[in-house]
C-alpha cells in the first residue's frame, strides 16, 4: 500500500472512531440544542434541576388556542407555542405563567433553548427571545416576505442556528446564534421542507422532498455531493437522529438506518405499513422508538439493525403526537385524547395512561420527574413515575385573575368583541363563565366575545373563573358601546379597540383598573331609581286626586237632582 493511501486510511479510521465514540446529535451542553427534542431520547430538557412541589402530580395551563408545538424545558421554565403566542411557564407548576410573547403568525414550530435565548419559528420569521423573560424580544429574522411558512423547529450547534422554511422557497438556513437578525447562509432543498435538522460532528442532516441531505455545518450552502444524500421511498418529513455512526430517519412508510458518513449506504430499513409522517425516531438503550400515523402503532426496533422489531403498541387513534420521549425506564407518547406511559424495555406493556380534554398533536417533554405535553389548548404537567396520579392534597384555594384583567372596555357599534381575560390557579384553571349568555360568550381559555350586535350603551358583566376542584372567583366589568361616528375619546379607565382592527388593543397603563362598577355609574343608577320612585308617587297622587274630585262632583250632582225633584 502506498504511503498516501495509508495516511488517508488512518485519517478516515480516526474520523470514524471519533464519530462512533462521540455524542452524535445528542446535546450535552446548555449552548446546544442539536436536534428535535434536544437529546436522542427526546426529553427536550436542558438538565438543570428545579424545585418540585410535594404532592403535586397533576397541573395544567390553558392557552388561547390549540397546541401543535411541543414543549421545551430549560432554566426551570417550560416554553411552548400556541396560536400566535409563545408561553413561558413555571416548570415546578405550569399553572403559573411567567411571560408570553405574541408572534405575527401561528406557532407550529417547537422552541430550542440555548445560550440564554429561546429560538422559535412562526409564520415566515425566526424569533430570538430572552430565555428568562420571553416578552423581551432580542431580534427577529424575516426568512422571506411571501409564500413561506416555518414548520420545522430550530436547532443550535457550532455557534449557529439552523432552520428550514417550507412553501414557495424550500430552503435551509444558517444563522449566527448570538443575533439571528439575518441568515448567514442558505441552500435550496428539493421538495417540501418541514423536517427539523440534526447536527453531529461538523455536519447537519436534514430532509427535503424525498432526499435526506448531509451538509457542512459551518457552510450549509455547500450542496450535497456523491454520498451526501439519500433518496428515500417517500417524503422525508421526519427529523433525523444521529448516533454511533448511524442516521435514523422516517420517510413514507419506512424507517431507515443509514451510514452517517455515506448516506447512500443503507444499513437496514423497517416498513411500518403506514405513513410515518412527522414522527421522529428516539434512540436510547440500544433501541429505536418511532410511531407510524398510518398503521396507528408505536414501534420498538433494534438500534443495531432496525429490521429487527422488538415490540409494538397500538395507538388506536387518527391523531397522536408525532414522537415519543424516553426517560426513567418509560416511553411516553400521546394519542387521541390520551397520554400513554409504556415500559421502555418492552413497549407492549402499558404502565399507565392519562385522559386529557383535547386531542394530542404535540410530543412530550420529560424533566425532573414530570411529563409536559400539549393537548387541545392545555399544557399538562404529569408525574413521570405514574402519569395517572392525581394530586395528594385537597385544593381549597380559588383561582385568581391576572394581568390586570378584566378591565372595562369600550368598542364602537357593530364591531366584533375579542377580549382575553387571564387567570391562574395553584393547580389548574378549568373554565370561565359570563352571566349574560344571550349577548356574550367566553371560552375555557378566557376569550370573551359577543354573540349578537351589541346595542349602544353599557353592558354590565359578571365574570367567573373556576378551577378543577370547583373553586371559583368572581369579578365585574362592563362593555361600553358607542356610536360608530362618535369622535370623542373613551374617557375614564375604559379600553378602546383599534379602529382598524376587529380586536381590542389593550393599552399599557400604570393605573389599576376598576373591578367593580365605578362610583359614577352607581350614582347614576341610584338617581335613576329615586327619580322613578318619585315619578310613580306623583302619578299615584294625581290619580287619587282625580278620583276624589270625580267622586265629589258625583255627590254634588246627585244632591242637586234630589233638590230639584223635591221642588
């Protein structure tokens, strides 16, 4: 063997050994979030411990919309998207909201947390927020002005943030993680790009169309060369996992095991018999766990050769969370309106299940003895050792209103009312009610709307919030409706909707807003009542006087008639 070939062989062997012995796409540092779910077992947890409340086995938080984003846990907080908001919740008790941030589009992406920042996609933008208070925006990057939607979740590695866009421009972007205001580099990918990337050993693996790409992690604009992509039998919507020299990824109805150095080399495959869709494989303890939406099953495969199936578990619903999380010797996954806890050594054995109030579209996160998962418009926090456990203490504390809501508001005639009332509870807020159900409605998350065209004037409302134990709190507010052509201000402490929108814009003010009828309105009501009583009294007196006068006239008439007859 020639000397040059020997050197190349040695270098390749060293590189291969470093790859196999390395962490792959696992994230071992708080400066990294290298794959969907952060780690190979998809716990989406940075490893930092936080306080545990004794006896708290079950808590939840109600968001403003359905949840498609998956939770991430870091710095003692839970981060998750819902509708056009990102929420930051207390990881010890998710019923306590720390902060929220309003985006310009729906949040289907799941957050990545690294370097003190939260990175998340929404609409056609990538947001960089302060991880300790997400209401503090660091910067926003507009990926493309039109025809683009971010479905993938960002990953953080090598000082960069990587993320895909889907739509008119299917691209994979590379941003400076310290300031994502503009992408450093990008490359166009083939077909639909909804796959989240996985970073490992100087490469980035990401799906596009029916291809899985391996790109240079320091310059993603370098397009794939021979051996740096794999043509699958279906669209690669799944997010890959990289470990021990292998790449695991789903496409079409199959899960693939590929050579991480040469993607054109397939090691093994397993056909689930149904579309895998967005399910991303979790890899731990020598097993690969992956779900198939088409076959309605969760599979446990041999990580050394995924053609060998170990076990399976039926998820008999048309909707379930895309990916499983593995921790504490258990596998957690959602399906329909349930969360399942299975034996990680043999998933055919179910340990426990928990019934939620909505369909589960997000994937679970597992941190510090808890499972966090979105279902319907609620974020659930469950005991990871047994997700079916209820709280060990009696809840006698009523919920309370937060964010200085509700406040008196003013809208113009024939405008739609949408007013978000917030509340919190030591365990979980359950639902809201409003007394005037003929003209108003309020959903479980506290969104107050009008059911009819509201008449001009003041509509007084009683708002109640209930927790799951039946405790409730009550407050009062009014909705003032003014004419469309009214040019005056709202006055007082009322809030006025944006004239150009059909939503209420809540102004920032340091004044505490009244929670009961203000003194002016009380005086008006009292004055009106007294006036009505006085008027009624006068009418009665006048009527009595007329009656007496009539009676007296009659007597005089009869007397005169009698005198006339006698004469």
